[in-house]
């Protein structure tokens, strides 16, 4: 017996013509009578796709969810949603995050579902699914697909994504041959799962657990570990109970849950992409969250993980060391302990006992790998609405730096000129990249950590200050200022920067300043012309016309908020 009137019975419970229609066509898949008689119907929202290699194992995972749902007395129904393959899609998956979230939202609302299990993995698949589910707000649990096994190369270990940033340098300095690259290509991705660094996918899985949306401990389990399948099956059982308890997303996603997620991201050295996704999720569920919260709540949080890109180990090592549960236990004194999670218990209940098996991978809170590891939010005349930098991935010597701007008006301009031997640039310059914001690219790609010029690489230069309105891969590192808002394409001050201008970056003071007189800037602003529109039709036009700026989460304005699960009209 269920404790609540089931939403699905509005479809399957009718004795009239429409009840017949809803049930009868489902029967062609071979379901017996009792599936339609008051069992909670659980949607398995699957981002499986052969074009999303990080999620290629999720079809198999859906079968484990189904087992769990059936064991608990539910009726599982798997459905596909748009999947976003980070390494394949052009021009960038971020252009499609909001589109995928619409697919998730409308698929859940339009169908007879009482609860939903989100199967996610690759970077954008997790936030897009959570965003869509929030706008419906029925009981929801997330199963992160898990990281790949450690990458192997030349007898050592390589991290997905992080290795990519060494390729140009290795080729220019002739330390990588073509054969080496082929060997690394195969060794880097040698099992199912998403990137094995604390890149954006691992960050998103961690975020989901820190928000209370997963079963405890699941976010750090490798994709191919049998314990992942056990947890997947248990998620199937648990979602049925959640429906009976009416444990909806909005009961879990409180302001306290978001505060926990922000702090945990600092402690694990998570991606700057968390900011933009967490703000979009908060916007959907209706929790106020401001860019400044990320600095105020977490810039003092220490780094507890020695994982790439901020450290040396990988996600597999992290799991063997005790995983996310150890981190959450270590952070007990700074996290809200009374927040509810999907298993119906609080943080305090879930993470009180978590032994650590390797302190070289997970530090104690009092003896961390680095102090003050949280993301810094910058303000100044170059970013009136803010910009961000990840100090744990940056060079200490560049945290306070004034340099001459070398400006690239677009990615194409950058590629055309960056390796020109005559380019007037040295290691003290500041690389400024325009036109890579939400509206400008469009889609705000992960290009902020552009490669350094070849002639400086050959001189042994490893890092320079780079500033853009784009994002950066969670696997990347460097002194990279990102998410400059407003973006250059809509006339933010970034659009006015010229070659030779001085730019001051002062991370301790949280300042990013273009050292050009106000009168000169006013003149440049008057002369500035907006670029031609990049699309005249289709989704890309809808996106450009509606996307919000980075400091607000880059959601489409019309998607912010929720409409609930009620659908008043039948299909008649
Ligand atoms: Fe899919 Fe990194 S490319 S998680």
C-alpha cells in the first residue's frame, strides 16, 4: 500500500477510454496487470549514448535500477534524454545544457512518473538533469556513473583531461612522439566511466552528493567497481520509498544544502564550473544564491584532496582511500549536519563513521594540503558583475600581478596569431581572450586556459595570467581568470581592452582592474559596435536571445524557476 495518491494513477488508474489508452499501448511491452494498479511508477532518466563515451555504461546501470525498483514494489520505466558528450559535441556542450534540461523537465512532467532516477556521468549531463528535475520537483535520486580507472602511460599514471594540457608543450619540446601520443590515447581512457581527475564530472558527482541527492558514498566509486552496481540497485529500491514518503527535491535542496555543496567543492579542489551549474540549479528550485556566496562561504576552506588537477592522485586512489565519506566526515565542523538527504537521513547520520586508508590522498581538516582553497570571486572595472579564479590551480607568484594586455578578439584570432614568432608577448603579459562568453561563442566554451605561445613554452614558461569571458575545464590549471561578466559580446568592459593596456590582478584583494582612465574608457565605449548576430533561427537563436550572464548561472531566463508536476489537460 502506498501512503500517497500516486500521480501515475491519473494516467493508469482510469476506468474510462483514456485509462484504457494509457494502459493498453503500454501492454505491448508485456507488463502484467499489477504494474498498473497503484505501484509507484519510477522513471529512469538515462543519459546513455554511444556519443557520450563517459556514459556508455549507463544502459547496463538502468537494469540494476530496474531490479531495485521491482524489489521495492515499484514499476520502472526507462526513458532517454538528450545526452551531452563533452569530447565530441561542437561547438560546446554548454550551449546545450539548458536544452537538455528542458528535455528532462518536460519528459518527467508529461509522463506518468511518481519518482525519477537520474543516470548521469559526463560533465553537463549531471547539472542538466538536476536542473530539469528541479523544475518539476517530484521525488528524485541521482546515480553518478562513476570515474574511469586510473590512466596509464609509460609506466606511470595520467589523468583524463589534465594530460591534454601537456600535449602541446610535449610536442613543441619534442618530448612526445606520435607513437607516444597513440600509446597515451589508449592508456588514458581504459575503462567505462567519466574523467578520472577531479574535473567537472567528478565535481558534479561530488556536488550531487554534497547536496544530498545521492546515496551516501556513491560519488567516488569507480564506474567498473561492483559496489557501484550495488548502489545503483539500492537507489532503485530507495526511490520507491521516497515516493511513499513524498520526499521531493525541494525538501532536500535547501539553502543549507547549497552552502554545503559550495564548501565541499573547495575542499575537494573542484571545478570552477560548479559555480555556474550550482547557480542554475538554485535558480530552478528557488533558493537565492549569489556569486559572492562562493567566496564568502568557501574561500577559507582548505584543500583536503591530493587529486589532479590540484594534486597528484586520481579518483580510483581517492575511492580506495575512503572516498567522499571521509571528506564529509573531516568537514563535519563546517558543514550543516542537519540537512536531509535522499536516504531520509541527515549528513550527521550518513557520514559520522568513515575511516581513511591513505592520508597522502585525503588530508585531515586540521592538516590540509593547502589552506584557503576555495574559488575567489573578483570584482573591478574589468568585470563589473564579477569574475572567478581557482587559486589552488594557479601560480602563487601571479596572484598579484600587473601586466601588459595582449588581446585576441576571438578564438579564431587566437589560433591565427598565438604562435606567430613576431607576436609582441613575454611571460609578464596578460593574455586577454574576448568573444567566448554565453552569447558570444555562443555557449561559453572551456577555452579560458588557452595554451601559451610556442616561443614562451620553448623558453620554459609554464604559466601566465589569462583572462576571458569563457570557462575552463575542471581538469585544467593555471592562473586563469574566467566567467568575466558582463561578457565582451554585449559590451562589457572586456570588449574595450586594447593591446598594451595594463591590467592589474590582485587575488588577495579580489580585484581585477583595467588601468585605463575613465574618460578614455568612455570614448572607447562610445565607439564600440556590437558584433553581428551569430544565429538567425533555431535553438541557437533562442539560446542567444535568452541566455543569462555567467554570474547568474547562464540559464535561459524563461527556464528559471519551476512549474511543478501538475498537468491539467489530458491528451483527449
Ligand atoms: Fe566526459 Fe570528462 S569528458 S567526463
